[in-house]
C-alpha cells in the first residue's frame, strides 16, 4: 500500500518588467518533507517572454533557473543554500522577492505519486 503524501508546490514566474507586474508561469517547485522530495521543473517560451519585454535576457533567466534547480537538487556546485536541508531549501526558493524571478505562495496537496503530481501540475500550469 502506498502512502498518501502531503506536499507543497509553488509556481515559478518570470516578471520581465517588475514595474509592470506582468508575469508568465514558467516552472514548478514541488516539496514533500516526509518523502524528502524536492524538484524544480521549468520551461522557457522565448516568444511569450519577449511579448512582455522584447529585450529581456533569456540566457540570464535560464542560468538563474538552472541555479534554482541546483539548489533544489542539493548539488555540490549549488552554493551554500544547496547545502541546507530540504525544507530550508524549499522555503528559500519560495521566499518573496521583487526580482524578475518570483514564485507564487506555496499551495498544499495530497497525492500518492510525487513524480506524477509534479508532471501533472507542470502540464496544467506551465505548458
């Protein structure tokens, strides 16, 4: 019998021009403390991003998102935040920011399969 997992997720948003407060959903962070699970998925649609700001630096955005992924994964080259425990990494990743990369507030849920759940959320909210 599989355990039902309590999880939290947040949507990653790009805000090309912070002063205009327009954003696009570009990724998901899913976290489950009990399962010691955290994962970041993202997808960049350059055409949609440039519709909000035609001079936005997509390469820098991709570099920053890769850093978020490294932090979530606890990668050796992810810096000091990546060395924190999983709950602390999730809280850092979802902290309120006024930069070009922001996240929604965390939302809770229950599921049997964390991988299937992040894929479903990614397809519903990002793609």
